[in-house]
C-alpha cells in the first residue's frame, strides 16, 4: 500500500462560512478565515470537516418550513479556501445544506466534485445521499458514511434530493438497516479506517444522550473506527469504546454565530489523529477559538478553559488525557 510510518489528519466540527463570513471575504484574502491555524492545517495529510452551509450563487431561501437562518457561501472563494488547507472530505448531512434549495445543493456537490473534495451525507436522491465516500491520505484508505437526525424535511427521497436522514435509535430496526446498509457498502472496499459522521442532537447540549451513547456502541460493534459527531455547537467528551474512538461532538470550528457566554460555542478544538501501521495511535486536541470571523489558536485563558472542560467531560467516560504544553494528548 505504500503507507508512510505515520499519517496525521484532522477532524473539525462545524465549518459555516456563509452569511457574515461570506460578506467579509469580499474585502480580505481567501485564506483569512483560517487565521493563524492555516499552516498547521496545511501540515496535515488530510482535513475532514462538517460543511454547515451550501456553496452556490443560485437558489432561494427555504420556505417550505420555518427556517430562522439561511447559510450560503460564494464558491468562487470558498472552494479555493477549502483547498488551501487540504480539506479532503466534507460531510453534507446537516440542517443547513438545503437552506437555498435543491439547486444550491446540486451546485455544492458539483463544486466539491470539481475540486476533488470527497463528500457524503446528501445527494440527488436517497441512494446518493446514503452512499459512502472514499479518500486516500498518506497511503491510508478511509471510508466515510454520514447521517443526520436534524431537519427531517431535508431528507432525500427515492427521486428527490436531500440529506441522509435517520433517527439514531438502536431499538429502531429501520435505523439499523439504513445505517447498516451504508456501512456494508463502505466495507466492500476493505478500507483501513471506517468513519461514521453524525450530525445529531439539539443545539447547546453539553453531553450526549443515553440513546447516542448506545448508538455509538452499536456502531463500534459494526466495525466503525471513528465516530465524528457534531451539531451541538459545543464540544462533548471523548470516549473509547472497545477500539472505536468516539468524538461525540466536535463543536464549532468556524462560524459567525452569537456566543453563549457560559457554554462558549466560540471555543473548540482541532481533533488531530495519528495512524501508524494502519492503527490509530494518538489523538491530539489543539484548542481553537473563533473571533474576527476566523478561527485561531486559542489564547492562553481560552485554551485552558477548553482543556479543563474537555478533561471534565471526558473523565465521565473514563477517558484521561495527558497535557503536553497547550495540547491534550490521548494515547490509543
């Protein structure tokens, strides 16, 4: 396979580059959104994100059901910005990818395809939305499946575009069948790593529900190596279930959202993983914070707050991080 001794890649939570960020980008350089983390992101073998907006100049705001916010970014700058930091894959299974309707979703998919950025979680019909994506980074073959329990009105149908929608309930035979079918497709290529990316749960909840924890255990039994959770806008604790790394929620990485002064949705992490000889060996959490409509390395106080919060949340799952300067490290 030609894999190097060590491969490093990063996961992020929500990357929402529409609205105020899209407006600001018309007056600044394309890569300004990455602040002072740009070089770090570029040093990785691959970067994997939740793209929390559509990339299009077409479409009209969704009005079939009430939507308080609509997020869209201009692909003329957004695609080069994603490419500049090595984004290799994006999940589209979320509650904003159809904010401007089917035309904007189609454009998003087309622009990502043209840029060579893999994606999963939304498509022209249910089969396309549920289909896995495949990426090779550093000689490592990674398969991704993506689902969301948000915004059922966005769900793809047999002949209609939309998202990969499912209710995450292990007692629901339908959910197990739907997700299980996608996982089976992903395993057909015998990937080195299998990732389940899940946009689940309500905003601003600081801990995963019991149902989500049970679903994570079911996914572990199905051979998933990494669970990439997002949706709450704040990070959750990390758990290792057997040999499955569970990132219950990776929080917000980049957006223009109002900041909750207690839960601090402007603070988060770059979740950096190391793989050696095909095995996950280490998770490193680099604290970040959002300001000036860009993502930055967290200042000392903010970084300490995030690390202490992550320590507390993860210890509930028996996970103990080591602190290495301004980084949390978990040996796997």
